[in-house]
C-alpha cells in the first residue's frame, strides 16, 4: 500500500522552474520565512531524497514563506534525475545567497566548483540541516583536495576526522543499529529535551518512521545536544515488500530484548566552525527517508528545526509549525534500485513541481 497524502486547498505557490532547468524553485510569499532562501540538496540511491525534499520545500514555501531551491543528482546527458549519478549535482552555486542548506546526500563526489560552493557556504557559518544519510554525505579518494569531506576521513587534518559527517553534522556513518527493513524508529525525548523549540508541538513517541535506527556516537562536547533517542519498533505480522513501510506501522511495539537499552540519538543540535570561518548552527536527524516524511511529527520536527537553525525559534507557535502536505505526496519505499529503473522513469526536476 502506498500513502497518498494531500490537502484540499488551492495551491498559491509561485514556481519559477523552466522545463529545462536542472533544479526547481518555489517562492514563498507570506510568513516568517519571507526574505530567507533555503537550498535543499538531494542525491541518494536508497531513501528517495528526490521525493522528500521537494515536498519539504513546498511546505516551507507555502506555509512559511521561504524561498526554496531543490537540487538533484542529474544525468548531464539527458537532464533526468539519476540518483546513481554521484558527480553531477548542478545548482550548488545557489548556496552563494542561501540562508540555510538542507542536505540529504549519500556518498557524493561533486566537482571542484560545486565543492568550493559548499566550502564557501560553511566558511561563513551558514546553518545546516542534515537528514538521514547526511552523516555520510560525501566520499572522495585520498588524493582528492576534498578528501577531508569524505565519510570516515582519517588524514592529516585532524579537525576533519570522520569527514563532513563528523566535523559538521555531528556523526559519520557507523552502522544500522535497528534491523534494516524489519524494524522502525520511534522518537523518545532525551532528558530535558521537551523544552526544545525543535520539539514544540510534538509528543514523546509521536515521531515515527520505517527507516531503522542508525548507530550514532555523538561527541561529548558542549556544542552537541541530543533531542530524541531512537526506540526500535518490532513489525507485527508478515514482511510486505510491496508496502511503503514493509508492513511496519507507528503502533508497533518496541523490540524485545536489550537493543533499546542502548540509547542511539536520532535527532540532535550541533555547531561547527571551519578554520578561519564563522560558527554555524546544525540540526541533524537520522530520520528523513521519503516514507518518514509521511509522518506529520517528522515533518514538524524538521520545519521547527529550520526555524531554530535560522535563529527564528521565537516564531515557532506553541503547537509547532504548520506541516500539512502540499498537493499530492506519493512516497515510494526505500530500497536500492539499478540504473535501468531510473532511466525508465525518466523524471526531470520539473516533474516535482
């Protein structure tokens, strides 16, 4: 079963994309976000960031007034979205005037100009929101000038040990703590986290997704604050490969045994500073698969996180931010697919308007 989520109102959203563009843009017109530009960077082979980020952009523009630009991994020959294309992430130069970067890439190797745009953004302390695979957003060979960004970097630049994930987001790729495709994730409040503006309007246990809990070892430093710990949930009934959540549901009970005795953070705040640069705010969550975005509490946590990252936390209502789905949202289940699938689908960025 696939979820079809929609809202019943006329969509008053200015879309500035042309059919031949390699990215899409939404212009918000009303709300606290007016005048702020968010660049959302998709590009992963498994968790459908090319589905999740356009919907988040529509929510941020429609309900909150942000101008949003969504970038994709694109086949340079055909102009179609190709998540298995690791090198071509057109539009990263848009970060030059961005107020926030939301990133959900996995093991990408963008070219020099693209990486320089990211480095310039980070050097000025631009806020970052990292979703799911942002812990392992990049991967470069050891002889690359951008090797330090690569997941698990262990070279001479000790400030970058662990790569972009560890140095900026707060953690690199470690492991699947939950049983992948068999156990979901329920968010439980970390101690004292209930007062965080990022969790405003969210109840303990309300955050849920079928993407499993990642292994996470946050550094024990003052800049890092855990917000949610992941409770692995046990699917009831048979595995269903055709279902969006593989048969898992938010009502599933916790996994029995000692797995949940180990508290793995699934959402946290952090700060970073590149040498010679400014300090930037970070909100990170290991949630963020397109199916996870079907959960309203996951959406609210991310949108609240946008406000916090931009220093607008005093604008978050007591009941949390508005996160109604804009238009129709049909996420597909997370899984790896081969190049033939993406070539057959032949979707262009404009198809996500």
